[in-house]
C-alpha cells in the first residue's frame, strides 16, 4: 500500500483481565485489543474509551503508552476500571465474573463526537457488544470511516440485526450454532446492511459471507498457552489485511478476502501462544 500507514481506532471497552490463579492482571477488552493488535500489525492505531482511577486503569494506560497506541481523546473518571475475573485451565480461559465495564458503564460515550475531525481521520472504527456504543453507530456512519462490530457470543439476534444497517463488518461468535443457523444469520446480516458478516465457530471453520460468495477458513492447529484474545486477534488480522489489500487496485475481492482470512488465522494462532490478550501482566 505504498508508504501510507493505515490509521485505525478501537472505541469502547477496556478492562484488566484478572487471573486469580496466578494473581496477575493483564490489559484487555474487545475494542482495546483491536487497537493493540492493529499496532502490532503495523498500523497507526488509537484507542478511545473511559478509564477509571484505580491501579488497574493506570496499568492499562501505561501499557498503551509503552506500545504507542494513541489515547489522547480518552476520558478518565473517578471510579473502578473495567475488570474481568478469570482463570486458565489447560490453555482455555474460564471467565468467573466481571464488573461490566466498571465506571465506564455510567459515562455516556457521546464525548467521542467532541472532535469530529479526529474521528474522520480513521479508515475504520472497531467496537463491540461490551462497549456501550450501540446508540452512537448511526452518528458515526455519516462521518465515513468503516465500522466493524464484534457481537461476541451472547448477542440477541434481532438486536444485532437491527444494528447491521450501520455496520460494514459484523463478527459473530457461534461456537454452539449449527452451520445452517450460522449461514442464515450471516445472510440476514448482509441483507440488513453489512458488507461482510463473519462467524467464528470455536475449533470449526470460520464462515464469511459478502453477499455474493461463501468463504471458509480453518483455525490453525496450535497448543495454546492462553486462548484469551484469539477472537479479537482474528478480527484484527482480517480487517488489517483486507483494508491494506484494498489499496492495491486491481486485486479481485475474492483474493483479498481469502488472503485476509488466512492471515487472520495465522495471527490468532500466534496470540494463543501469549499469556493474557497480549502480555504485559502485572503481578499483585
């Protein structure tokens, strides 16, 4: 893509993932993970969200500063940062509880529109079901960055489909779904407005629909140290590869999608070898 660097932003949730079995906290959150992974993949990356005032928040902020993710438009508010409590068993994450974003759930995300020039400077905005952003998608859409949304695995189908009119890339986690149900969901997502709809399915093949063709991608076999962040890594790897590829005129869309799916699977496998979503653990 020449010398131009892709500029992207994650808006919404940040947490610390508190591993109680090893008494260590790691930075994470769907939107924040995207920002970090995009930076790892060579993008000019930013994160926009709400930090609390506790030690957890400080650790997340210091980590982002050390990585080089821009946080200049974030809000800091008195109160607890987002936190999830979990443990790892045989490489698989087991969530125990969360404080549902901590102080961030009581801070309306309207402030993200304070600097429209800033928002419009990004090629893509990525957000998630845990980011308290649903009410603002319609206001971002006219600003022209592409919008990516991670619905995760506990979405209400009708609510999710109602948001697809604002979304370019919709990602769903459908590990327990039949293939037939997955394909129905993806077709309807595209019918409602998504350019592409993607379902990850645990150890089974990822399925993508772009309104014309169906694509599949098998996860790469890897002995995981920690599966936390693998889904976010897949999303990030796919989006960055696809968007970079789109700048090369004349490459067929199908080739871009197939290449992006392969790179996404490879990046997700690499992240499974890292403890926490992307390391930077702080013992306590």
